[in-house]
């Protein structure tokens, strides 16, 4: 093997390692308000509506930021490393502003919106960087990035557990981590398959409809997102209710935080393993398998809710492990079927549509709980995987 090839491989994995750390650090902001919500509510008496608004504001902000980025083609036109760094550092500052404004007030909800908008320059832009480093191993590479995103998303639950009732400590650590992640991204290199658009291509977004393979990849992704963020945002709260049937409130909250972290982190680990398999047996096949397991686990979690603690934990951990691996493969499929200089915009637009859907699922979940309880809401989440499997079956039938 030539020294040049060895040097390129070394540069590849060094850059990707730094990018994964940057992604984990910046995405630790996503569920920060949900993770510390019990402490905020206890101290400030935040109403249920404002509790939901704190979580859904991130989703709305992300959609707004992703739509602007997609239509302007920012991820394809400018250096994605600088874009990532700018957004991660500024998002950390907005997150830190929660230390000085009233939690649950209009200013805090606006800060969460701004944080979400800036994270649209982190996750999709990270995918743009990572797909530039490979073609044959793209399923694994995107799986690694989504795994990193997942570990970052799980991080607030761990920080809340470590910080105990001191939610300000958890918030500060996450804000510093995001800024550090932005700096780390500046130290990465761009891969040999990175392509830059010479100008803004609004027409590139139309490819999402005119290309049937991308269209069905989008359909699968929407089914996946129906389930994913409602589960991630509320699983800690739901488990605290389930566990309280067998233990005291404080013990139930502590255990629910630990299991929420582990279930989300399990998805990150599974995402990397599934990425390796996807490059061998097919990205669509892995997506179908993951959705079949996650939908089944959602129903199982509904059936065991309020039952033996160990059984509920097992079901939720399986659910958490299976709910994510398909996400990376939907993005990798879009990158495979899109022109290289449109891949960033099309993946960003894909995430914009998916997170627009999550606004409704995250916001409506507490209302659904009031009507049909947590078991009923868990069962409704399984509808998403069914729709996603349909999209993948249609995609596989195309020549």
C-alpha cells in the first residue's frame, strides 16, 4: 500500500474522529430543556403548555433554519466546516442565555427557537462533510455521524443525572461543549468526494419530487421521524410515570433519566453497527429491519407500561436501539441518488420536512397522554414505522 494512500486514510479517520466529537458536543443542546424540565418545573412552576413549548421551539427553529439553508444552498456553497463552527458556537451562547432569563418565559422559548435554527447548521452540515469522505462505505460513515448525533442528544439526560437538582450546572456544561465542538470542526479536512455548488440552485429542491428514489427515501424518513423525536423528547417523563407505580417519586425520576440516556445512546451504538451492515446488504433493507423492530418495541413498551420495572426497561432499551439505525440510511440513500453538488441541500431539506413533522408529534404528545394515556401514545407512535416500511418497499421496486 502506497504511503500516499496511507496518509489519505489517516487524514480521513482523523478528520472524521474530530467531526464526531464536534457533533456530539454541539447536539448536546437539543434536549437540554426536556432533561432538566422536572427541576425547572419544581423551581418555577412552568405550565404544561410552556413545558411543551420549550421542547417544540427547538423543532420549529430547526425547521426554519433548515429551510433557509436548503433553499439558499448554504451547505453546498460555503465551507461547511466554518458554517458548522459558526452555528455551534452561537447555539451555545443562546443556550447559555437560559441562565439569565426566566425559564418558561417568552425569552427562554425564543432562545430555544434560535438554538434549534442554529443546529440546522450542525447536523445536516455534518452529513455534507461526512459523505465527502466515501462512497462505498457511505452507509457506515453516515451511520457514524447519526450515532454521534444520538450520543449528543442523549447527553443532556446524563448531565441532568450528574448535576442532580442543579440544572444550571448541566446547562452551563452543555453550552461550553457546543462551543468547543464548533472549534473542533474547524480542525477537520474535507474529503475527496466533497463537491461545492458554484451558485445558489433553488431548483435542486425540486429533485426531491422529480427523482422517485429520493421521494421514497423522504417518505421512509418521514415515517421514521413520526416516531423518533416524540419518543426521545418524552421518554424520560413517561418512564418516571411508569416507574412511580413501584417506587418513590425521586427514585423514579433518577431511574427514568438513566434509562432515557441509555435508550437514546443504544440507538447511537446500533446506528454504527447497522451502517456497517448496510454497505453489505443494502441501506433500504437495514431501514426496513430497524423499523420493524422499533414498531414492535413501541407496542411492547405500551403493553408493559406501569408493569414490572425491569420488563419496561428491557422494552424501552430495545426500542431505543432500533428506533435510530434507519435514520442514517435514509440520508445515505439521498446522498447516493442526488447530484454531488446538491447532496447537502437535499439532505438539509429532508431533515427540514422531518423535523416539521416532529413539531406536531412533540407538541401533541402531552395532549394525547391526557386523552389515551402513555400506553396509547406509544402504540400510535408505531404508525410511523409502518408508513416508512411502505416507502422502502416502493423504493426497492424501482429499477
